């Protein structure tokens, strides 16, 4: 996981967007931070590939919920993962 930590350290603008206290959505009236994200959104936000996201899901390091055919990653588990890094 040090690879992820190094990636985030080199891209502070990404790390800041994952801090729920500074969420741009939370600042907008009537908007709430996302409770879940698509696998593609998690990959783009963390700067990792979809395969790595699915690997983290398989290792139970990211929690998911199925909504129809979509796999959604709980935002809380992304924050927890970053706390481990």
C-alpha cells in the first residue's frame, strides 16, 4: 500500500478531495457528500487502475454494495483505506 501512499503524497490535490471535512459537495447548499462511488470513480480519484480497485475489494479492504448490476464502493471504506496508507 506504500505505492498508493506515494501516489497520493505526490498529488495533494487528490488527497484533499477525499477529506470529508473539505468535500466540495458538502459546501454546496442542498448537496451531501457521496455515500458511494463507482469503481471507475474510485480508480480515478485514487489514481490507480480498476484492476487494483477490484483487488482491494477482493482483499476486503474496500466495502461494496451492489445496486442492480453496478458495484458501488462505500466512500467510508475509501477514507479508511487512506487512513491505513
